C-alpha cells in the first residue's frame, strides 16, 4: 500500500514541521508555544512558506537559527 502522492504543499508542510521542531528544541520551548509565537508575528506564512524555495536548500539547523533570530527581532521591535 502506497502513501499519498508527494506534492509541493506536502513538501512545504514537512519543511515547516522540521524547522519548527528544530527551533523549538534549540529554544527549549514546546512546539505549540513556538507555533503560537511565530504565528503572532506572521513568520510561518511570511517567511517559512513565502521563502520556501530558497530556505529549503539550507540545513534545518541553519533555517531554525534564522527563524529564531528573526522571531526575537520581531518580538523586540514589538516591545519598543
């Protein structure tokens, strides 16, 4: 029995899951907390999905570090 056919949408979802799980582990927070924080800043759609074509060519660690730094920058800008 074969699984569902591979699509660009399924590749993007898998990419986002891997990056978010990696970033959450690095930040020592739950994936649920990180998803909420990323979503509040519009970074899932506005960065991970929007720039998928470029970002998916990098390692999960690199993209996780990038999204963490971006999240912190967005959150700090919001406070100021």
